[in-house]
C-alpha cells in the first residue's frame, strides 16, 4: 500500500529530524539564528545567507529548520491522504491530530528561539517524541497485521496482564525521555539530582520491559506479531541502556563538561535517537497488546463492513 510506504517515509524523516535536533542541542546551536520564522532577517528558507552550511552552528540550526519543514509537509500530505482514503473515522481524526501537532511543534520551536527559553526547549523535545509516537501508530494502523486478525491476543487473564505491563513500560519510557530532556536542556551540565532520577528510572524500565518480554514469550507463542514486538523491545532496551551508560561515563570523566567534543556528542545523539526508537517500539507493542478479537472473524468482517479487531475498551 502506497500510503503505508509514505507513512514510513514520514517516520524515517522524523527520525532524521530528531537526530539533527539532538546535534543542535549537543553543540549549543539552538540560538545560532536569534529570529524566527526568519533566519538572520531572511525569509529565504533555502539560502538565508551565503555559505551558511560552512558554519557548523548555522548548518545545525538551519538544517534543523529545513528538515522540520519537510516533516511538516510530509505530515500534512499524510493527514490529507488518510482523510480522503481511509474508511476508519478514528484514523482520519488521528491524521488530523498529527497535522495539528506538527504545527504546534513548529511553533514551540520558534517560540523557544524568540523567548530564549530553555523551558520551551524541554517542552519542544518532549512533544517531538509524542509526535513521533503518533506517526508510528499511524504506520502500524496501515499494516495488514493491524487490519486483519493477525496478532490479535486471545481474551483472558494473561492478555490483561500483558496490557498492564505494556502500559506501564510505555509510561516509564516516556518519563525517562522527559528526565533526559531535563538533563540535556538544564544548561548546567550533569545535574546530580536529575541524573540519579534518570539512572533509577532506567532500572525501573528494565524491569517493566523484561516483564513485557517474559509475558509475550511465555503466554503468546501462537501470536508472532506480539512476540516479535517484545523481542524488538528487549533489543532496543539493551542498546539504549548501553548507550546511556556510555554517555554518562564520558560526561562524568570529562574535565570540562562545557566543552564540545565528538565522543559525547555522538553518544548523546545516539542515545536520543535510540530512545525515540525504543519509545516507538513500546508504542507498537502496547497497541498490539491492547487489541481484542472482534465479534466475528476480523478479515471477513473488514471486507464486508469495514470492521477490524479493536483495542481493549474501545468500540469497533
């Protein structure tokens, strides 16, 4: 399906945007252009000043603005495409929400510059992850796995427990993202208080993800989509934990934490990007766990009346 492929393109471009934003924060280039929506007074989005790409801070910040513009256009197109082609009313509303959210995110980024606000920078970083989660959800909802009975959990206590573990893991991962944003945008280097909370939260998330993985492996061997999601979630956890530990050790042993060097920039950006992918994987796992069988075989129902398996607590 072409819309599914376009949705993937939007997701991947957003990953690029998140990584570029991480570079902007890591090298302190967020205020390289002190104005918005202009860049040094220019409305020329492509070339605001001659050879802007030759100045690292300009390349980081204006490159971020360019990629953000592309993501905005892709999201609006995806929302319009969904509105006109998808028979599911809730899916059309989700596409509209994504379009609104990308506009809000752009305005937050602009106001962060105009108001020189680190608080808004934190909000901007946290909303970016929520926006990414919406795009990941839209992509999942266009898959054959979602639109048919593939991957639907049987009813029972085990499914209910898996849902609770998955919900808790997703909330825990997002809270870790918020703590990470507070650390990165505090302006004071490695804060002992925030760092302690972040490290403690990491171990809590490890326990929650292990719970999801064990439940999926133990009780749902006959549901490949859920088991596969659980395994991806566990793999993302391992990589994210290793990157976080490496980034923390590098920062702790740096003599001058305000200095910009390649190793901490690469590690923190990788930690940010893998964190987004980790969160996205958790969203997919949670949505799959939240599904319940429809009243009749899902694929036949979808073909005849547009029905499909529904999430627990939601109407079909």
